[in-house]
C-alpha cells in the first residue's frame, strides 16, 4: 500500500512536472517555491505533532511520573544528539529531498506496525518509547536538511524573514496539533491516532517532490569523522558564534526540563485534564505565531543578539510567578495566559539565532555547520532531563519552573557581557557580503 503512494506512476510524474512548470512561469519564482515548500512541511508537521502529543500523553496517563515523562524527551533527543554531527555533512553531499522524504516513509511504515499491534492489544510502553526513539532518529536526518534549505532557495536579504515565516508556519501547525490531539485523545484509540503518520508522509512527499531545491557538487566519498571535524572547524571560524553555541548548550540543561514537564504541571499540580494540557500547548503556539508574525514582517533588527537578550529576560521573568499560582482552576488560567506571552518571546530567542547561523556561513557547508551546532546545543539536555524527574517528584514541578526562570534571567546577562557574542552582527559579516 505504501509503495503505491511512494512510487510515482507515469500519471503522477506528469502531475509533478506540470506543477514544476507552473512554478517556472510564476512571478517571483523563488517566492512561490519557498511557500510551496513550507506549506508541505506545515501539513506534514501537523500530523506528526498530533501523533507525538498522543504518544507522550499516553505515558503520562499510564504512569503520572515526572521521571517517565522526562524519559520520553530523553529517548527522542538521544539520536539527535549522537547522529546530527555526522548527518550534517551528509546533508551537504546528498539529495536533500531524499533525506526529507525517506524518514517520513520509514515512520509511516512503523506507524503501520504499531497500528496492527494496537488493533489487537494494548500498545505497551516499551513500543511507545521505541517509536519516540525512531522519531528522533528520523529528525536527526530531517532537521539539518530542512534547516539548510532556506538559504539556498531565498535571496540573502530575505533569510531572517524566511526564518521568521518558517517559524510562524511551524507555530501554526503547533497551534492546531495540540488542540486536535486533545480532541481525539479521549475519543479515539491510540492506534487510530498513529495512522495520521501515514497521511502526513503521503502529503509531505508530494509537496517535497514538486519544489526545486538546489544541490552542491561535492566529492562522492564520505568520511563521517573527517566531515564532522570539518563542520566543527567551519563553525569555529567565527569565535563569537561558537561561544554562543556553547552558551546555548548550557541553556538547554535548564530549558529541556521545562518543555518535558509541561503536561505534568497541568494534570498533576492543577488537577487538569488532557484537554486542558492541549489548551496550554495551543496558547503557547498562539504566542509563537504572534512572535513569528512580527519577525516575519520586520525581521529581528540589525542587532539580532540584542533582540535575543531582551527576549530571554522577558522569557525568564514570565516563569517566576509559577510557584505562587494556586493549585486549582484559577491557577491553571493564570498559567495558561503566561504561556501565550512566553511563546511569543521564545520565538524572539530562537529565530534570530537560526538566522545568524544561516547567514554567516557558506550555503554548501550549512548542513555540516547546523548538524554540529545542533548537536552541541542539545548535548547537555540529558543532564537536565536525568536530574529533573526525581527533583520534580520530590519538590513539585511548579517550584522547578520558578527556579528555572531565575536561571534564565542570569543566563541572559551573558549575551550582554561577552563581547564576542554581543557584537556578532557588527563584527561578523554575512557570507553573501563576502562573495
């Protein structure tokens, strides 16, 4: 059945050719190409996120344990951390469409296996964790490929806005996904929800095939260790950017537990339902849409590090009152409102950093740079995840969130106090200015 969808027949080939011709004759071809690409990713991401929410919520429903919840994030992150430095250089050599499409198809096949298991019996937690690990494995290939595409299909002066608009599209999908997941989680069996992975793979494959993505010729021979070292050397060409990546790695020790604990604060501390978990996630996503709209429309300014630092200060301050919210519905309402604003300023932290990485390095080396930098940024996440579960079980998730807010405020000062980071946009020219 999957082969019928994934293998183009002559009629499908003609359809794809017609779509490409339509792009060729369109005004602002690059712009049409860009929006077709992110539209396909938008549709695929919705289905993927719904399945991810359902898998994590199932773990919370069965265990109600902070440690087990942290483990769901840990098993997802491990392949991203371990493989991304080596996959990044692979992205620069291989067909990016292949690296985007194949993981989707593999996950769709795995979804079919889980559907069959779930139809006849309850899906065991072990299989859920295996599925989360394999989703992380797929992300290890897809994330560097997706992140390296924008600078190759849009003009250099549109990179920051493209990053903002891509983030906005991702945020809209993240707005829809938790609401949809909350709607179906209590009414549909888990195996039926997992079937959305198959739908997403089909839609994503079609959209990815019809866009034009440039490739750069490189030696066919692959040396994983050597290429990872080359990616690290390229990243370190700019001292301030490398130090910023190290600083973000420290940040992720504290940020990863925040995202991992979100379902538990609603169900355990506020005594809410999974529908209310979905509302919190939806409000966060609505905030990220607002932030993405602003950056997509006006950019992040000429001094993007200042934008990051200001947003970090606001972000940390928003978490300070969490421990003082009452453990009831009123507290839940206050926490939900907080999340809307936290989502908005979070985008101001993420998008400018992504745009800096995309604009300061040569496009043909972006896969390696993004792969290595992404792995460095995430490598500390397991530390926070391993520590936070037992601590939350001991003192409560609301206290942890307030403490992390204080830590983020302190962390934000380094963007002001380290000169090589503070003046990245002033001292490091965009790569397009050098060519």
